[in-house]
């Protein structure tokens, strides 16, 4: 009986200790959520002691960023935290990557730049190069590239190239498939099927791999034909509004224009505009060069841009005119309507894109969009893949 009682007491102790630990863990988490100001209230709670706070380092890292919400008048200290030395941006970034998983790191980096303006992440060469190249970083570089000089700007351009090339690779295959028709022996393809296997090129390119001893022909790589339209080229004219709200669309428009430029079935022209028009058609070989010439913000003169694009029309019956804009004209809007009508009257296909990206979030002048739609223009917010499909349907 005594042994059973001792065992029961031991079990109770284990249960009580476990419950105490769970309560302490819960209180520690509440302290992390509520911040340093919650310590006074929590210290009166059983099972919690400020000295036993488990997440001091995490709290310091998060506080360094999110205490900026309160401002200096509410106790925010730029150094933040309780560590032996004040945090700096490089130290903070190092700790973030040490303590958090990659998805959380990306969120913290994004909010540091977008919400709290830690532009030191972009203007310090070593810090910039330590960031993960992704679409969010690309957008931030485009917004802050005016502050970059020398080696920092060079590093930023290389980051832009990494992101843009990855984006181009993802979009190019489907774009080619959507727009191109007849097989071409002069263009290679990533689409592998027996129907478009180029036997002659495959044999010629692999002759060096002939195994003389075993008298075998070893194929190291197969070559496939691409596709090409059998008729005359179509002209694609793309005018892109470079106002700040159109940032995502500017990126995707530049990449898609570069892809179109590489297709045998299309002749592509690209210009960007605010109150001035800059023709970037001679830079389409390199979309990075295009993006680094974009100046976000400023006014918008859509009519002036439309009229410039109109001068590029050579064969209206085989021209697709694409205007990428939120349609917030900074000048009398009736002039914009007149310019669009004149373009449509030439016989061009006019596509007005209020957004060209994968987010689907768009803010635009709905009345202007409806007016242009009633006029005969195609008005939509679409993805780059949908744009390729739309063009493919027209030219086939």
C-alpha cells in the first residue's frame, strides 16, 4: 500500500511539474507576443518570472524591427533589445537568418524594406549581396536604385539579372508554345516529342560520342525542332505606364517584350512613359537594361504615349498595340479617348492592360476602361501567360 501511495505521489508530481512547465511556456509566448511592456502584468502571474524569459534573443530581433511602430516618443530605441551591445542592420540580418526559417526571413526582410524603410539593406554592398534574389528584392531595387552608386549599383544589377532570367525561363516556354505554330528546323525547343525530333541534328551533334570499340552510337543529347509561323510577321507595340502603382506590370511587361523580341513571328517595339516617352526597343535583347532605365513615379501623359506609339504603326492589319496602364490620365481624358479611337480606326488590335502580373490585384480608372471597351478595345487585367495565349489566338 505504501509503495502504491509513493508511486501515486510521484505521478502527481510529474503531472504538476508538466502542467507548470506548460503554463510557463504559454506565459513566455504571451510575453513574446505582447512585448516588454507586458512584463509588469505577467510578473504577478504564477509560474512566470522575467528572469526566466526563454525568448530574449528572438524578442530582441523582432523588437528591433517592430518597435518602430511606436516611435521614439513611445520608448523605441534604435538599438533595441536587451543584448550586451546595440543591434545594427548587419547584425540584425545575421541574427534573423540564424534564428528563423527561410520563409520567415523573407517576410522580415520584406517588411524591413517596404514598411520600415531600412534602405541600408540596399545601399550597403555586402548587405545587398547577402539578400536572397527574389521578386520582392527586385521591386525594392527598382524603387531605390536612384540612391545606389558604383559597386552597389553593379551588385544590384546582377541581382536583377538573376531574378529576371529566372522569370524569363519560366515564361518563355509557354509563350513560345502559345504564339508559335509550324515546326522550324532553325529554332530549338524544350518540348520533347518524337514528332519534333530533329534526327539529322541529333546524329551530327553526337558523332563525337561514337564508341569505336563496341561499334555503338552513344546519344548524349536529343535535339528537337521549335515552332514558327508560316506567314508574315506581326508587329507588337507595347507602351508601359511607369507610374509607381504599375511596378509589377512594368517588370512583367519588360520580360514579356524581351521574349516576344526573340520570336521569329513577331517584331516588337517597347516604350515606357510618364509625362515623357522613352523608346527602349533597341534594348529588348536585355530586359535588365530595360528595367534599370525605368524611373518610377511622376505624372502620367497617356495621350502623348499613345500618339508616339501611333507613329510606330507600319502595317495596321498585322499590328497589336498593347497599352499597359491604370488609365489615370493626368491630362484631359477626352484626348486619350480620341487617340485610342484613331488607333482602332487604323485597323490595329488595341489591348489595354490595367495590370499584367500574377497577383490579380489592380486599381484603375473603371469608367475609362469601360469607355475604351465600348469603343472596341480589349480591356483586361491578365497574367503574362494569358497575354501570350491572347496574341497566339490573334496571329494564328
